[in-house]
C-alpha cells in the first residue's frame, strides 16, 4: 500500500503555520493553530479535522510542499471523521466505482481525457481539437474527488488500475505517450497526489490550458480578439497544480480578454460551494457563493469563465442571475476562433 511522503519535522519547525493561518474557512490565532497542528502530528483528534471544508488550498499554502491537506485527509480517515455524511459518502463510493465496461479503442494524439464528464464531450470540437481522440468513463476515472470524503484509501485502491486501463486500452495501442487532462482534478492527481504517495504515472499528463495555449498560438491568425472583461473561477483542484495558473492569463492575452482584478481570485479564490452543500453546510455554501458571485459582478465582468465542470454547474445559475454569462474556458477559446 502506498504511503504519503509527509515529514512531521517540517511542520514542527514551522512558525507561521500558513496551512491553517491562511485558511479562508478556519479562523484561529497562531498559538491555537500551532497547538491544533501538533495534535494532528501526534495522531490525535483536532478541530481542524471537523472544520476542514476540503478546499485543497493548504496544499498550496505550505511553503515546504509537505502535503498538509493530504495529511489532514489521512488523519480524518484514520480517526473516523467524515466530512460528508456517511450515506452520501457510501453512495458516491459505489456509484463512482469502475464498471468494467471498457474496450480497446484506436486513439491518436492529442488524446483528451474527459474523465467522468461525458456531458462535456460536445465541447471537444472545432479547429482547436482537430484530429483529437476523446476518452472517458468510470474505468479511467481519477477518483481524486474522494479527498472531499476523507477516502484516500479509495484513491489508492483504484488509481493504479485506472492508469493501467488508460495505458492498455488506449495509449499503448495508439503509440501515444501523453494525455490532455480536461479537468484540473485529473492533472493534479497525476502531478501532485500520485507523486506524494509514491505512485508512478506511466504517461505524461498535460494540462488542458497548456494544450489550449499551444493550439491558439498555432491558430493565431484566425483569432478575433473578444474584447471581453471576465472573472475567472479558479477551481479548488488547481491548488494542487498552481504552476499552471499562468496559462489563464496567457490564453486571455491571446484571445483579447481582460481578467479583472477582484478579491476572490488567485490565492484567495473561493470554493464554488458545491462540496459544502454535500457536507450539509448549506448556510456556509450560500454565503460563499454570494460573496464570490457578487465579487465577480462588482469587478465589472460580463462573463464568468470556468474550467472545473463542477464549479460551472454549481455557479452557472447564480452567475446568470447577476447578468453575467457563464462559459467554460474551452468554449471561450473556440469563440475567439469564430466557432462558438
């Protein structure tokens, strides 16, 4: 069984406790934060475990890259702390399990991995995706969503088989060595979670935005600047791969879009609230969503741009009610090419 590569000594010598002090959902003074952190290190129950909304952000905040969020999830599972009510947790574990319904498919690069979001297949069209192959389904599902359920064990159990399926049924037969991860969650699985648990990834993961930026550069002569002012909803899972966030601005520069300054962006980005609803924290979810969408509107944005499908489906109604247009980044790029 894979083991989290976590060094308690790094936490013990940390004086700032950024993983807790920067949290937008837990308010503590530094002395209390240090005390609660030490409880975690000793394997004891801490209020951090019950107050964590599983937004992933502390993975980014840690200056030592010591995986504090993965450690929290490990402690939650070991101490039988359930962020989401058990009936919901159990139903999701069963519902999202691999179904064994996978057949070898001839693919050619670029291979777009939609993971468990078949409803977005319609976005994979146009000149950007010319010649692309699409793979998806429960048998290649990254399973990283189970971080929200304190189920690292489920990811450990399923991920190796998911990667084996990707290689055996798709990449090897097609002679392809990389996949384009449509969702930050998949990219974060392969570039952050798997290495943190000592699990080898047999292919090269590429972030969707890296791919989009390269394709837009190649198709630059066909771009008509959109001249839009937008708010960007940074997904929680991008906290696992913050090195990719610059692609948002790089893409916007290519297609003539201004990313407006606002309070809840970049390191201060707010969770869409969908997971909070699953945790039955309905008041907090509503408060979070109101602050976030009002901030988008106050910035002067006409469009709210998303990458995470879950964020998109959770917030699209609230965004529309405020007179803004919700749109996925992929569709925005096609719009700049006159294809939307």
